[in-house]
């Protein structure tokens, strides 16, 4: 792709070259045509001269002087031929000029259509894309201009992005329906059983139903967070803070949850000042802690680090010794409701929106989320937050 793009000429350059070639071709055709017709006309005129005048004409062309009588005869006949010959030359020049212009116009139309053909293909593909078929792609024809090649690449990238977005939206809709169906079914069955007198209305039954309501509320809140992120309204209260202090406070509150999951907490919290929304930072770190307690409990240890970056940004790093991420790590944070184990229930696997929310919070701060597997087993998650000027 790079080689083809390097060889492609800009549209302005190609247009200038085509115009120059057409002008040269038109002038050349006119010159050759007029020269040929003039020679042909001269031969006809020579054949129409009397023998003495024709002989005198040949002598003049050879650089010799004919006798006075022959020269006078030649001049008399040439004077009679000047006006009709000039008229014929003018008519021939006009006709040859029109023919050369017509030929150049035909060639120019062909070249213009060849240059514009990829644009026609793109226009047709755009109509297909508008109709909702995001699988359409356009192949860049060889010899096209640099701008058209760039436009084709951009169109294909846009179509690919729209196709991926459609797939994610379809998956998200199915996942939302699946996640909401189970607690709603449990609630409906439980309430119907109480109304029918099948279940007693005691604290245990009501407590079980309340757990389902809490699960629904959490899913709705997580979906609201993602919606705010899409509308770029997730981070509203930025302030200058030290990530080490924010994370340390949250880890102190999360320590009982981690210890209950069998995780020993290690920290290396270096000062890292950044302009960020402390509520969202706590939400992101808490989501990572909950994921670690669910997925990485078998590793027995969890390490959390903060670090100031040379470019003014800051880094939050969480490391564990659990099973790590799957090979297709792009699906982990991109696809909502992803779980490390498809067989996990909602009670053990959460809503599945944790890493998607962490990624949304990092992106809202102008940063990004990095997921990697550690040598020797385990996962490493990094939240990279950029400085305010860099993020904007």
C-alpha cells in the first residue's frame, strides 16, 4: 500500500500533465496536417502549371535563375494561384484544427472518465453504506491519483469502523437483554409466588428479591456510566490531586474484600499529581479491585502501583498472579458484559461491564487502558492518564 501510494501522483499534477499533453498533441496534429496538406497542394499547383512555368519553378527551387520568358510565365501563373491557394490553406487549417481538437477531446474525455471512475465507484459504495450494508469495500485501482487512493483508504477504514460498531451494538443489545432477563424473571416469579401464597412473605424471601433489585440497579448504573462516556459527559469535576493518596484511601476500604478473596495486597504508591475527577478515579480502581477479587483470587497476591510519567501524565498499575487475559484481549475492554469465564454467573462474575467502564474513564481523561499478560502468569492493567494540556 505504501509503495503504490508513493508512486501515485497528486490530482493537480496529473491534471496539469494531461492538459499539457492534450495541448501538445493538438498543436502537433495541426502542424503535421497543415504541413502535409501544403505539400500536397504545392504538388497539385505544380502539375497545373504549363511546362515552361513548371521548369522555371524547379530551377528556382534548385537555386538557379531561369530565363526571362519562363520566369515571367511562372509569375503570371503563380499570381493567379495565390488567392485560391491561400483560401484552401485557411480552410484546411480550420478543418485540421477542428479534427485535432475533436481527437484530443475524445482522448481527454477517456482520461477524465478513467480518473473519475474510482470516484463513481466510491459514490456507489457510499450509497450502499448509507443503506446499512457496512460490509462494502472499494478496491483502489492501479494508477489512480494520490488523493483518490487516500480517499479509498479512508472510506474502507470508515466502513470497517461502522461494521465493528454495528457488531458491538448488536452484541450489546443482546447482552443487555440477557443480563436483565434473569433478575427480572426471578423477581417476577418471586413476587407472583408471594401473591399466590406459594412463598411466605418473610425477611429471607424479601432479602433474596432485594438482591435481584440491587443487581438490576448496578447494571443500570453501569450502563448509565457508559452512556455518559459516549456523550463525553463522564468527567465533569476535574481537580488537582495526588493519585497515590486517592488510591491509598480506596485500597484501605477495599482491603477486607481482597482479604476475603484470599489476596494479599502489595503497594508501591509514588506521588503522581494530575488533574482528574477523583470520583471517577476511585470508580475505576474499585472496578479493578473487584475484578481481581473475582478472577485473580487463585494467584494469592495483588499489587497496586502509581507513578508520575516524564510527560506530566500519571499511571495506575494493577498486577496479579491469576489466570491472566485470553488471547483475544481486544474483546476484554471493548465488548460490554465480557467475563473471563463464560460459565460465571452474575453473582460471581459481576455485571461484566467493569473493564469497559475503566476504559471509558481513562478515555474521558484523555488517556487509555492497557491490558497485558505478565511473564510467569497473571495480568497487568495500566490506566494511563495524560496531563490536562495533553488530554485536550
